[in-house]
């Protein structure tokens, strides 16, 4: 059913705010761990896709209002933990960078539920570290120079591939060359 709703969204039958407002209550109330995981992934993917090229302010306002109401409506329950997880993930991936997620997390810190308070406080203590880790993980995806040279040796040699390798090779360093530079710098 979730897949069908997401497919309707992709085809333009359902707009994003109505899809997300329909999925949030199911996420919060579902006892099934696999369903909650699927819903969380679909909601996160939909928000990231909507904000990939330009910010969708209408959607962000709607979703942040739903999350804020979820956190403030019942302070004693553990239902707001999903709002906290979603806001933390969107902040980490720099989809939301304004004051609204901070306000949601502030309300989470004032909750009566211990799990929600711990998650909210952890957001304020680790927000910058999580962003740095996300930036570093994207840098690790850079191609390895040795791998590119190996592919160049295996594949058919063309001028285009040779030029591409020549352009990329100064920008990409191999893992072994950085280690050698460190030892040469200290003279060991």
C-alpha cells in the first residue's frame, strides 16, 4: 500500500504534502518494525527529492508543522521519537538548515519521555559532528587513481579515455602516495 501511494506521488496523482501527512500517522501508530522502517525511508526520500534542486518551502512548512504538532501534542508518549529521528536525519543531510528543526528539537528536549529528551539533547550535542561525518563520507566516494589506471589498461584505448584519465589524475591521489608523502616530510 505504501508503494502504491509513493507510485501515485511519482505519477503526479497525489501531491507531496498530502502523501506525507497521510504517512506520518501510520508511521507513529504502526506496531510493525519493518513497516515503520519502510515508511521512515520513504518519507525521508520524498523530502530529500523534493528539496534536491530547490527548496520546497510549502512542503517543508507543512512537514515541520506536522512534526512540531507531533512533538508538542503528547509530551508523555514515545511517539515523537520518529519526529526527532526524521528531523535529525534531515539536518544531518542539510535538507533543513533553518530555525524550524531547531525549534522542534527544543520542544523534544522539553518532553516528558526519556527517549525523546535524550534524542533531542543528543541532536544539540552532536549536530555539527554528524554533518562533518556526512561530508567526509561523500568525499570517500572519490575514485581511486590505481583503479582508474587499471580500468584504462583493460578497456579499449581511445583518446577520450586517455584525456579523461589525464584530467582526473591530478585531482585524485592514490592512497599509497599520501602515506609516502607523510614519511618523506618527517625524513624517515
